[in-house]
């Protein structure tokens, strides 16, 4: 069983357009993470949803289009998300530590090392690191683009044993399963397994689609980290000791 696990949670799993954060769904995901931690693993949560969480308090009914509006929504939503995760894990007497990163933080050796030390110290203190892109200061030029890539980079930064990407799709398909016949790809051991796979862009609540998840999975696999891609609804099976759902990307030598 992987001892150090990064779990990325997509926006659509925990936020909605008109209700802000979906507390019941967030609590369920915290329950699953707690079960894994009780079993002996360290779990690092990469949580999307800051913009979605900030939309409802600000009275926004559609996802903001301009960078400044996105940053304003994120500045509100990051507080909402941190509070929600904190309340949820407090049921297990666990403290949450919020870690906001930009691409520049990972790209500089000194700041990357500092982030690595902070994450490791949170782990030793039994706090749950909840990581997100720092949307309030990131610009179009320096932002990760989505939290799938951020999760892959964090997994590499902390030398994770596994990366689990949870979204609204239960596996990688060779085409969009919402548009007709599509075949699930259960194992990706090399580039040949991706022949003929067509991956699309993101949905209304998030920036990452299957294309970004595929790119993030390949990035982590190339760094020697196995990846499991499935839906947030299958989180219990995904975080089991021997997961039997979704698509597995085997680590490359």
C-alpha cells in the first residue's frame, strides 16, 4: 500500500453554481481520506474549487471570465474552502494547513525546497495539508493552468508513492463517454496504450478537463509515480489498499 498519497479533488466534486461548497460531498471525501490515514498513509489533499466556492457569496451565477474577477472570487473562495476542510477534518481532531502555491514557487529551487519542508512538517504534526493554486496572485503567464498539473508537481516535490486524481469521470475513455460509444482504458503502461484516445477540455466549474488530467498523469508517471484516475464518487474504492476502479498509469522507470 502506498504510504504517501496525493489526492487531487476536482471543482465539480465539491462545488456547485448556486450553492457554493457542497458540504456533504466534501465531508464524504474527508471521511475517505481519514480512513486512509488511519490505515497508516500520509494524505496530501490538492483541492480545486476556490473560484466556485467564492461565486455564490459574491452573487456570481456564471464562472467569471476576466483574470481580476477570477482572482476576486478565489480570494473569497479560498477562505470558504479552508474553513470547510477545517470543519470537516475537525470531526477527527485533525488540523488543516492551507498551502497556496504558484508555478513560480515550484520553479525556484529555494521556494520549492521551502514548500517541501512546510508540507513535510505539516505531515509530522498530523495536520492535513490542503493545497491549491494561489489564484489571487497567479497571472496567465505563471499559473499552473489547473490543479491536475499542480497535483502532479506536488507529488514529485514530496516524492509521493501514488497520485489519485478524482473528478467527474470514472476513468479515461478513448472518446467522450457523454457523446456516444466510448471504451474505458483501464491501464496505461506506455504511450502505445493511448493510441486513438481523444481527450477534451474542462467543464464550466473548473479549468481542467480530461486533456489536463491525461497530461498530469503522464507527468507524474514519468517522475516514477503511479497514478489512478477516477471519479470522486468512487473515492472509497480509489483510496482502498488495492484499488479496482478507474484508469491506472504505471510509473515509468
